C-alpha cells in the first residue's frame, strides 16, 4: 500500500479496511486479519494497526472476540457509508463549492459533466 503524506497512516489503513468491508472483501460477522498479519502485509508498525483497529472498534465497525481476533459488525457497510457521507458533506463538499466559486464554474456545468460521466 502506498501511503500519502497528507493523512496519518492509521487513518489510511482505516480507509482501506472500510473500503474492503464495503466492497465485500470482508463480510459482516467474518474475521479480519490480525494486527500482526495486517502490519506485516502493509509493512507498518503493529502499533499503527492497533490504532486503526481501535478507531474502527470505537466507530462500531469491528469488534474483538477475545482470543479469536477482530470481526466485522453486522451492518458495518451501512455504518461506513453513513460515516463517509457525513465526512464528505462536512469537509469535502464545502471545499468543492469554494473551488467552483473561485473558478467561476456554474452548477449547470457541473451537472452536465456529472451526467456525461454517468452515461
């Protein structure tokens, strides 16, 4: 995994796991790789993965079965999509609107481009 400089690594790992859950790589009520497995696979410190797993557990996306590992919560894809939607609406959409205002791009141009993209 190639990490970006503008976002903490543990949050990039969170994004990866969430993407894998939404896309069906990890199904609800199935085990995800252990902290050590994930750390070795991504070539990062295990403490970074622990931080990612703690974040996901606090958000109600995964849970720990003592002695067995971490499992995906039933309904996790919906939780993730709602979380991502909220972040998009609060952070990215405002930046997007500021940029199109600065560049004097009309909403009609945006709608046309969106419609062409989805044909």
